[in-house]
C-alpha cells in the first residue's frame, strides 16, 4: 500500500480560478465596501454585510429575496439600517482604509497586526471577507481546467484498489477552499456513479486535513454558496499563520509528524515554504523527519535565490545544481611499519571505494529530492508513480 503525503499550498488552487495570498490582498484592496444609508435610489451596490453578518441581521440576502425584498435596494427594516451604518462606521470603513494603505504583501500578514488588539472585530471581519471571496471564487471556479487533481485522480483510477489509495493518501492543505474535496466529490458522483450522500461519506473517511481551517464541509456549506455561507462559524475556524504559531496544538502537530515519518513519498505542491507553516506540521530546519522519504517539491515562479533558501531548509538538492560534480574527499591511509606496499594499496582502494559509495548514496538521495521550477501538474506527470 502506498504511503504518500501531499503538502498543498495556494498555488495548487490558482489553475482552478482561486487567488494566492498576495492576489487575495489585491482583491481586498479593490473591494467595493459600499456606503452608509441613506443610499441614492439608483445605487445598486451589493449589501454584502447582510450575508457576512446573518446572525446580526437575522437573514441572508437570499432569505430577503425569498420574502420579496430586493436586498440590492433596501434593507429589511429601518432598525437594520441603523445597525448597518453603525457597522460601517465601526468596522468596515476603518478596515477598508487600513487595507488600502497597507504595505503588507498578503492578507495573513495584514491580519497579524490586528491580532490581540482592539481591532479584533476587524480581524473577524477580515476573515469573513476572505471566506466571502473564496466562496465567490468557488462559484466561478474553472474546474473544467485539466490540472494536477485530474491527473492525480486519473492515475489513481487506473488501479484496482483506488478506494484504498484515496483513503490511505494524506493531504495536508493550507488552503481554506474545498476545491480538492469538490473534485473528488465530482469524481465519485460522475465517474464512479456514487450517490451524493455516499460521496460525502467517502470524503469524510479520507485523510484531508486543513491545517489553518477551512470554509466547512461540502454538506454544511455547498460549494460556492456565497449567500448562505455560515460566516460567523467560518471565521472562528480560520487561523492565520501567526495564530497557528500562537495556538499550536501539540497533538495535532504530532499526528502530522507520524504521517511524515511513515511516508514513502512527500510532495510539496504550490507551497510557499514559509518556515512557520513548515514548523506547524512538524518539519523543522534540516527536515530530518522526511529524510527516509522520496521528496518532490514544486517551485513555480520562485527565484533561484528562493529555491536555494528552500533547498537549505529542507535539505534538498536544487534542481539546477543537482548535476554538479561532488568533490572527492582526500583519501588518507596511515602507514604502519608492518604494512607492505600491497597491503597499503588494498587499504587505500578500500577507503576510496567507501568514499565513492558515500557520494553515490548522497547523489541518489538528492536525485529523489528534486526542487525544480515546476507547477503541480508537472510534478504529478513527471514523478507521480504508483506501485
């Protein structure tokens, strides 16, 4: 039985229409945060706060539409208008001004500066907004794109024991989205003719772990359900890198370490290799824990300097440097008075063979640990093999 661990970052979702952390930051900078009431009669801005804070307004925009109220033009009551304006003044407008002026690269970095401060409501709002954008991305996702998930499932489908393989494989994902689960759901319902309920049950038995939290199961929140997202619960379950470091669950980390220790192969796909993220799943500098596994890692769009940094942290051989000859260490034999020339030569050749074997062993290890400028689909096509 194969024992693979996939460590998945945002780059794996980009081909399907999802943003990276930096792309999401740009989206939130340009987001239409709306205005306070009273609105002009011709203003058709999306009143997204109603959906983000359903627990405060008592309904979602979908609920209001079902009651015959056009949410784009009015709120359910004048009392709600007062609440809406209060939230705009206290949370939304200060958040919008801060994020538009922020010098941070990603949303995680932006929210880090609001943790444990009076702006906790802004942190909560930011997480709800991230969830809102991800559900919108799910709604418009390009799942017809043939990329790494389709290739992976196609390889697995060729095996008689495909069920066992899917359930045995471990996925440690740092993404909030459910594109992996949804593609597996479509595979089960469309290709294997599973009923929806059976497909959901199968996915629950799989070893898919969202390290920093996620939007929620497909049963609880349907894929792309923007209007009916349970944003209050979602925000509570989402952790930034910095919160993860502060609230580290040791038993959770140990569980991930057990997977890594027993893995035959470890794949880093679309991953940013932030040291805090690596530490959170039990991979310290030097990566001794995955020394016995074959390790494959993508580095799409990363500079050679970044690849060198990652290679050093994970003890990988950079793809561009892996064929450079390794210098032969000097062979030194201590000659004693009883050692003949033949004995000396035999001992010299013995040590030389041992040194060459050691170099060859390291070369094999590095050949199995390739960090190259590749996307996830390249890695799957080039290296993913099944027993």
